[in-house]
């Protein structure tokens, strides 16, 4: 026992223990971080969990599908996002691994003499790669940056899905709303065609005029059929985005498009935010940080290898114990190539960042222009065109009452009014899609503000309903009926 | 004293007897004060005058005015002295007249004295016989009346616009003496207008497709009735400065055309009518003895005793609209099917329906038996045994057995 507790043995043990402690400490720190990372993954996984987060299909059958529900469903059901979540898990695992130092090596040799059977030599050595200890924090940092990059890539993918869902959602909303309106336009054409048929039967119009009205009625029916088909396609598209199965397709979308919000932010503010907040820029900056750290790692590895250890050997009963250190000599290879490669990568990233920032500002400008144009169009329809068209119908009714205009003109005017309401809905749809695209261009949600008070405005709760119009008096109709009764 | 009076009476009576026995009745002189029975311009007025150094001086101001065609319809007009037609000028053959015309229009104007025999330079043709009266200035027309008859005055500068906006009036020249006393002498000026429904400015660019037809710039039910006593001799004078000829029909009477814008028609040449036509630029006088009753008096072109209607509306006579009305009401709640059984529905409901602003229903007026369903060039001649002058006598009380009713036998 006493022999083993020699100074050399104690030294060996201390060094070995220290290495173990260092490694263990490093490993523990990594493990705790790994635990934190696991919890993040857990949260992300929860957010992508169908069961915990997305609305139930049963709920969908009973209530109308809101945009919020649609977004949650789409994210939860998207297989690409599920796959990218695995990438996040992989990045987590890599980070965990990167924080661990290499295990020490134990070597034992037993040699027997060829000359004498009594003679033997034993050698025990314990080596530790010191370079891995020195570079472990850098490696871990690299893995952390990589993890952050994967996070941002996932967020970017979610943002794209959000944009697609919002586009699909508003497209379907507008399609269904305008379809119900267009049925009334088609009904007016059908009435005109029917009226012409009756006039023709009475000998009051020629076959030519009847044919003209009949053809118009047929074309209106064709247009309605086309609208119905487009609506079905919009529904299928949203179903695809929501990832719903065929048996779960019988949901109803919220009927009304949201009204225009308050004023939109200014372009300068949005462009400034985009260069800071956009995920593709953030990903590239993350890549830049990654390559910077990789460069540091490369530089720290100019000495290709560095190991230290203890050795003990005995020969003919005599034990020799000592330390050993091995160093790779960077005489020929000083990692010049690798350093140049990383510097080149950094330069490339820098140029790409420049380009992306310009691209971001451009995309924000274009998206803002679309948003502004859509807003102006929606406001023009809401505040001026639709009320004017309603007034036109009222004035045509007055002319009809005095036999100054006929039923065809009245129906045409009514079609014009309904068409203007359709155009308003489409402009409103374009606004909300443009807003989604702008948020994508900026890289974050742009909160809406309350609309400014307007002195004259239609009822607020429904952007899709026309402003209510007082109906023309029914007195004449009542008197007409009275005349029939007497 | 007493003997002197008896002498005068005897002299007068002898004079009258000689006249009577001579076989030619000479009427009593016209109104002792004026020398004539003044005309009545329904819905209009007569122009005042004053004697200035032996000249009858009249003042006319032509300017933009607001004129009511019928209750519920006002138009912008270029009238004289606040009226269209302008106030009727009345004078007597042989009078020297001076008419001062003050132009308050935005463009030059002149006044032509239609049918008047006068010096060329007083004829009132812008650019030909005189310079146009500039805006803001007053020109004088002076001449001696060498004729009697039913004449007119109207703008002769930018006629299309100015007459189209109402610059016109009647000019009656009475004879110094008249053979037969006229109990009622009515004057009418005809015109056609196009007033887009919902507007108030007549469109002088329209040449053929007019929509408002007027007696003295009034459309029924805005035309005053003519009220006379049964047995009265009635003269109606009509002038036309419009674009179309108008066959004017009087119910219940046969009358004689007694004068044109060229002068009196000799008695042997007068012809009987119940409808007389006045072409643009013409005047015609007719006379008749009034017969008791309520008698329609109107242009007989079917479109003319109506107010504005659409000419391009669908022909729905006889078109079954069952089921369609309900479908249209789903889109236009106030819609009511009309016209299948004719246009009388419109006459009945016109007063209750809301029409375009400042627009008259196509057919209107209510009589003792319901909706009359007329407009435009239409009025009523009311002839009564007894009535209070100046008051409307109400509807004619038909004697029993003289009203068309349901046959029950």
C-alpha cells in the first residue's frame, strides 16, 4: 500500500483527478445548459403540438374559424415545420456535445523479456488532450450560435407559413363574401332575362332585344359559376394550409373581414425596423457570428495537438514514474488555408448582408406601397363609391316611379351598387394580405391601431355589409294592394 | 232742363233705330275707359304703360328669373319683368308706342315685334336691323301701330337659347272699334322645353325631344282654368314661338277661326273647327259662345298634354309581371310593378310616389271623378250660368241623367 502512495502516484492521481474534475465540471455546465435547451425545445414542441395548442376539430365544427385558430392549426399541422423542429433538436444535441471535453486516454503496456522469463516491463500512462479543454468553450459557443441560427430559421419558416395562411384565409373570406353578393348580381341578370322573355311573349320587344338580354343572363350565370369554382379552390387551398383531412373539412370561416385599422406606420420607421428585425438578416448575422467563432477556433488550433499525461513504468521491479507532454509543431501547416477560408467566408457574408439590407428596404418599400394603395382603394370604395352607388339606385328608383327610367336601368343600377360593395371587399382583402406581406418584409408583427374617428362612416362592426339605406316608401305598394283587394 | 234731356234721349233712340234698321250692327264701343275689353293672360299679366307726350311707353326688363312651371317644378328662365312669357302688351291700333328694353342678360339681346308692321330699323333682328342690346344697357323701340290683331314679341338674338329659355310674350293690338263685343278675351303663348328630370335649367340644345309643354309657360296641373259665363262670347288667342305645331282642341264647342297673325279673317271666310293648329311663328284667334259645363282644352298631340316621361323605357303593356315584382323587391325593396295594364296606375299613384327632385309626375291633376291623368298643354274651360268673377266655381254640377255611369239595365 505504502509503495503505491509514492509522490509520483499522488501526482498522477491529482492530475488525473483534476482532469476529471475539469471535464466533469465542463460536462455539468453543459448538461445544465442542455437541460435549459431541452425546456426551450419542449416549449417549441408544445407550440407545434396539435393536442395542446391547436383548436380541436370538434370546436371547428361548432364555431366559425377565426384567423387565430387557422394560424395555430396550420403551424401545428405543417409537416415541414415538424421536420424543422427536429433540426432544432439536432442543434440542441450538437450544443450539448460541443460542451464536452474529450475523455482522457489510459494506456497500459506489459512487455516480457525474450532473454529472461523473469524480466518483464509494465507501463501505464494516462493522457489528456489539453487542446480540447482549451477549445471547448469556443466549440460550445459555436454550437450555441448554430442553435440560435436554427431557431431563427424555424421562426422564419413559421413566419412564411403565417403569411401563406393569412393570404389563404383572407382570400377565402373575400371569395365567400363576394360570392354571396354576386349571387344577387346574377339574380338581377336573371330577372332582366325573365322580364325580356315576358316582353317578347307579349309582342313588345323583338327577338333581337330578347336574345341580347337572354345572352346577358347566360353570361351572368357563367360568371357566377366561375366565382363558385374560385371559392371552392380557395377553400381547398386553405384546407391544405391547415393540414386538415377530408373528414374535417366541413368548417365555416368567419364571415366578416376586419375593417380597416387606424393609420399605418411610416415607411422610414418600417425600413429601420426591417434591417434590425428581419429573420433572414438575423440568420445571416448569426452565420457571421458563427464564422467569426470558427475563425477563432481555427486560430486556436494552430498548434495541431497538445496532450499531457502521466506515465509510470516498472522494469525489473524498478518503477519509473513521470509526466509526458506531446505538442504538435506548426512548422509547415499553420492553418493558413483554413484561416483564409474563414476570412473569405466572412467577407462573402458581409457582402450578402449588404445586399440583404438593401433588399429588405426595397421589399418593405414595395410592400408598403401595396398596403398604402390597398388602403386608399378600400377607403375610396367605403367612403365615396359605395355610398354614391347606393344614391344612384335611390335616384333611379325615383325616376322609375315617374316612368322616366325602366326596370332594366333600375336593375343595372342595383348591380352597380352590389359590384361596388364587392370591389370594396376585394380592396379590404388586398389590404390585409398586403399587411401580412409587409410584416413578412419587416420581420415582425406590426400592431394595428384604432381607426381615426370619421364624421360619416358606415356601421363599424361589419366592414362587409353595405351602409343601411332607407328603403323607398311602400305606401304605393300598400295602396296598390288595397286597390287589388277592393 | 227737362225738355233738354228728353230731346237727347229721343235723338239717341232715333240714332239707334237708324243703326238697327240699317242692317249692320255696330257694337258698342269697347270699354269706355280703355277703349277695349282687356285680355286675360291665364297665369300671366298685362304690361303697364304710361303716356309720355302722347306716346304709350312700356318698360321691359329681360333677365334671368326663377319660374314655377307647376307646383313642385321651378326652372331658370330668361324672362321679361319677372315672367315668362313676358307680360302681355296691349295697345290700340293707331297708338304710338315706345318700348324701352333693359338688358340684364349675360349676353346681347334684341326684341322682335312679330307680325308688327313697322320701320325696318325697329324690327328687332340682331345684327341685321340693329346692334344687339349690350348687357346692362337700355334700347328704345318706337313705332305707330298700323294694324290690329294678335301679335307677339320675342328675342331675335341667340334665339335658340333665349326663346328656348322663355324670352317671349304676346302683343295684342285692339281695333279702334269692334263689331261684336267680346265678353272674355284669353291669350296664350305656347312653348316646349327640355328640362332633364332632377334639374332646373332648360336645355336649349334640344331641338326635337322635348319633355315639358306649356300654356303660358305653365304645365298642368299648374295651368289656371278659364272661367266664363254660359252664353258669353269668348275669344281665345294663341301664339306659338316653339319648335312644333300644336293642334289645340276645345271640348264641347265648335268655334270659328276669326283671325291669324296677318289680320282678321273676313266673316265669310271664317271656318269652323273644334281643333285649330298653330305652327311656329303663327297666331290664331278663335271665337265661340260658351256652353255650360267643364270642358277640357288641350293640345291634341298625345305627348303634349303630359309631363316628362322616359322615351326609352320598356314597353310593358300586357306584360305579365307575376312573380317578378317579388324578386325585384328582394333587391330593391321599394319597387312596384307598373304599366302592365296601362299608365293610369301612374296617374293614381303619382302624388304618393317619390320622384326626382324638381320634377312633375308625368300625369296629374284630380277631378271630381278621380285622377285626371294629364299634364303639359292642358287646362279646363269652366262655363257656368252664374259665378263670382275672380273665384274658381269648383266642379260642374252635372244635371241628373247627364253623367256616363255603369249600365245596370
